[in-house]
C-alpha cells in the first residue's frame, strides 16, 4: 500500500516535467498600485500598466510605442475629421459576450460619467462629436476638428463591456455625457468585483486587496496568443530596499525600478537585469515670461534668462557625459532632443558638448562677465537620482560664474510650487505618452494659453509664436510624413533657441529571475502579460 | 466616575478638533494634489475642472467650513485619490494594523516581563547583564534598520520567512485576519518582531527597575521571613506590584503602535493604515490624512481611558474621581 502513493507522486512529477505548459504562476513587485480597477477612473501610468492586462483598447502601443492593431484590426481616416475603425473578428469579453460596436460606443459614452475621477479620461474624448456603428463591426468616430492622434489616443482608452455594465440594447452617442441607453452606470468602486471588471484582455481579475495584492487569472478565451501564466500576482512594495529584498528572498519573481546602486548586488545573486532607453527626457526649464524672474540675484532686477546667449551658456556648461556616467551609473543617455531618436518627429540632434570656456565667453557677451546668482528647483523623489543630478548641475553652473543654489523638495510640493512659477530654473522630466514629438512640444514649450490648452506644463513660459504656428499646423495634419516634417521643424526651432535644455533620457531597469524574459518598454510600463518564460 | 468620564470625553473632542484644524491647514499649505494626480497631458481647462470638482478652487476658509459641516454630519469627505469615502478606506486597513500591533504587544509583554523580572532579581549575574545589554540594543538601533536586518537574515540569507506583505487571510466575524493561517503567521512574525523590539526593551527596563525596588519593600522581606516559596513571592507579591507602571506604559505604547506602525509597515510592505498614511501624504490626499489623524487621536484617547480604568482595578488606592485629569 505504501508503494502506490509514491508511484503516483513519481508519475505526477514525471508528467509535470514533461509538459512545458505546467501550472505556472508569476508574481511581480511594483513600486505603486492602481487606485481603482475601473479602467476609466484614473488616467495615469500606474493604473494603465496594471489594467492593460485585463482591458484592451482599439489600438495598442508596442514596446517602442509604435501603434499596433488592438481590438480594431484596421482603421483609416475617411476625411480629416472622420475615422473608421474595423473591429477584430471573434473577440470575446471575459463574461462570454462578443465584442461589438455597441461596447465601443458605450465605452466612449461612459468616460464623462465617471464620478470623482482625479484625472479624467475626457482628454481623449472631449473632441469627439459623434460615434456611430455600421453593423456590429465598424465604428465611425467623428471629431470636431482634425485630430491625427485619435488612433493613438484610443490605445489609452480601454474598452469595457456594455453587457457587464448593464447597458440597454442600443446605445446612442451624444457628446458631454448625454448618451442614450446607458442604463444604470456602475461607478468605480463596483469594479472590485470580477463581474463588473470585464475586459477582453489575456487575464481576468480574481481579487484586489488594496495595499496588499492584486491577483489575475488566465482568460482561456483570449483572442491572441495564449497567456503564459495561470495566475499573476502583483504586490505594491513602494520602498526600493524592501522591493529588492522581496526579489532576493524569492517572494516575487520580478521587480520594477531596482535602485541603480543595488544592481551589481542583484546580478551577483544570480538575477537578470533588463534595461532599455525610455521616452522620459529629463530637462531644465528656464523662466522666460518677463523681467521679474524669482530668486535671481546680482542682475539689477533684469532677467538674464531672456537672453539666448545665457541659455546657451547654461547648456554648454553642463557635462552631460559625467552626469550619465557617474551619477546615473550609466543607466541614462545624454540627450540632445525632447524624445530619443528615432522616435516620431525627432531630428537626430547631438547633445550639446561640454564647453565651459565658450559658456563663460557667452555670459560675458550677454553682459554678465561675473555671472549672477540663481536657485535651481528640483524634486527629490520623482526621477532617478533627481536631486543628485541637480546638485551636479549647480556645481557646473557655479563653475562658469552662475552661483547656483539647489532647492530640492518632495514631489507633491515641487509640482505645486513649479506650477506657481516659483523657480527661475527647474529640473523635471517628461515621458511622451503618445510616443511622438507633439506631446513634449505641446505641453512643455508651446506658448501657455488657457483658451487653446497649449503649454500646460510650460512653467518656464517660453514663447515662440513662429513655432506655435508650425506645431498647431502639425497637430491637425493627418498625413504622417507631412506631420513628422512639421514636428521636426518645430522641435529644431525650440532647441536652436535654447528654449528648453535637454539633459538625459532615463533608462528603465527591471530585475527578474533567470527563467523570465521581458521586452523592455520605452514608456516604462511593467505589463505582466508581456512577461514570458525565457526560452533556453 | 461618570463625571470623570464626561470630562475626559470633552477633552478628547477638543483634541480631535484641534488636530483637524492643524492638519487641514498644514496639508493645504504643502501643495495642490491635482498637480500630482492628474495626467500631465491634461490641458489647463481640464485641470481647472478637476480642481473645481474636488472643491480645491474655493478659498481655504470655505473649504474648511464645508469640511466641518460635513464632519458634524458624520461625513469626513471623499478621498481625492480613490474617489471613495475616506473613513471607509481607512477602516479597510484597520484590521491589518490592529493585528500587527496586538501581536507585537503580546510578544513584547510575554517576553519582556519575564526577562525584566529575571534581570531584576539577579541584577549582577551574567544573565541579568546580558538581558540589559540586549535591551540597550533594542532601544538604540533604528527601527527601519532593525527591520531591514531581520529581512536580510531571515528572508534573504536563511530563506525561512517571507520578506514582506500580508499572508493568506480568513474571515472571522466579518474581519479579515491572517494570524489563523500558517501562511499568515509566517508573514506576521518578522514585522511583529520588528514592531515589538523597542517596546520589549522598554518593558524589560521597566520591569527590572520595579522588581529591584519592590524586592526591598517590607512586605517582600516579611513574606520571605514567613518562609513563603520564592516562586509565590515572585508570582504574587512582586509581579502584581510591578504591573501598574507596566500597564500604563503598555497602554500608551499600544496607541502609538496602532497609529504609527508606519516604519514597520513601510519596510515590510504591510497593508495597514500606516502605509496608507504615507501614501496619502505623498499624494496630498487631504480627506484621508485628516480622517486618519482624527481616528488616531480617538484611539489614543480611548486607550488612555481604558488604562486609567485598569489602573483602578489593579491598585485599589486609586479612585478615578480623584484623578486630576
């Protein structure tokens, strides 16, 4: 009698080792957690990277942010303001109902109806004037004005199930949340239930215990490549040290953003490090609104930053290579643009060289042979080694005569103070969520204008009307080649004018067990569905 | 006793109100939560609309007035970040923290008192000296460092215990607890130990000092002279008399353990209230911060009250009505 169980176990072991598709679980340590399971509640990377496992958009961005077909197999612009999306055949939601045009219309309709959203998705739907269905498979989206980025925006707007959310048989689109046939729209807390949080993605929601863990299970009816894991557990471990410890002790299989200084140790313990250039540019912005710049001394009340020669001097005084090598430990790349080439709209401009002599000369020409005093603002917990980079820059600027003090504060304070224009010069970062040049240009350097919504993050208030004109034209040009040329031109104008000073592109790092592989993403997302067992 | 309780209650309300004002104004002064919560691609109009919806566009006094009015109606506001009632979010996290604090308390008392009494009875022996040396370490090593060291030794090097997080939970009377499952216990040991170390050292020192003092009292000498067994002397006559100060300290410390287990919770990624507070401060989620700290004051005040009552039970000389609160 004793032999049989042993045999049974032995044969079980043999069976499992023969089948490569055995029960496989994945557990990931993330540095933050989603604020809700509602894919339309909080429009921020933290939520998107997790919810992309459950929900999918009409389009999607691949690892280098090129646009790929998602739930729409193809799309085309029939005229400047009309887009036709053809839905993919045979896509089913996790509750079994098929994907139809009604789900897409419902999704777009629900966006303005989501209550208490800290960051609404209306930025993608605000310009949509009408959405209609042609049969079950074709969705026609009309926009108020030409919007070449509509298919890109659709990648950030996950499709929810009209059936699961209790819509009526027909849903009719009307702008500003006045759609017909919506039924009783569930609000975000309801999405903690797997019956409501129904998407088309490779994984289903199993349970979400806030602060503790999020568990996903495999969706067998997924239309694409079969998911690699039976269950995926994601745990928020916000502090870097404990996150590394969780990986080293085997609690989790993979972590995002290990601290750069710990990388040799992690590698030494037999783990794999994967890194790649991200789309995040770290830059310096300079106060250029008027003569009344805050915290500048020794200039008799003038604002030296209005002089292009001074701005150029600042750029030339920075030794980007030293920052990348010594402070970023090689996990960054010196930047000459607002987006790393060869992404859409880049020029291939080289980073400015390190030339303190020429910088001093330029300062003298501009009338500041003895320099001046300035305060450099920076967050100290937002970007990789942000405060250390700012300290290094302050020393470099001081060396050419611009006596620089660093004002480093926590992110929540920094962004508020920056938006109140309290810093004459500040360090910050920008990750282009669209993966192309109009994103940084529109937000960081276009003239600040509340009416048109241009330059919302231009807290240096740089203004170049000629550039604005080209950018506006680009943003309504549907033709990709023409649009790219315009964007290149606009970016070149800003950089030639030293309107903003690029420093470096961050490199994103992941650490994982040897048996895993992950194609690193430029948008810094950690998407569990794209973690695969390594082929050995 | 009733007069005493009513007076205490009144004081507590004043403390809670004062806390609410301070925190409300403090968080307002730090910055605008919309600046960090909103997608950076948003336009100025969308930012303004979000601020208006959260009520952040109004002047401070008006925001505070609305808050007070709602609070009087039992509504502490909706979290900026989660879009759900702040109190609900905090109470979700309360069981995890309570569990951690109570287990830590049990550990510190059950290990601390025997060691302290032992060190007090034989202050010059090797055992007594090493207990005291150990308690100095427990006192002076920073909490987060102890935590990291525990993780390094027991999770990374030895691999006996998990490095963090909360284990499997079961529902008991509608509350999710983890100390009843093996997985849950495994996850609980390290953080509870980390939280308990400091309190344990405190209890050891207190118990030792009191034991030494009580040993010299006449009634102990008399008991010895009477020929009572030393076991009875220690367990009945000494132990009971050193408990009063220990209970006071434990009471106060339990409050602070529940309210400020922040360091331990952060190091061990424990999903309790302390971690929620840190996250909320980083995101300037004012309704959660204010509600959390009000709840904290309430907990500490309540515990103090309970301690006073236990006091009167342990020492019949104490009359609550006479305590000058």
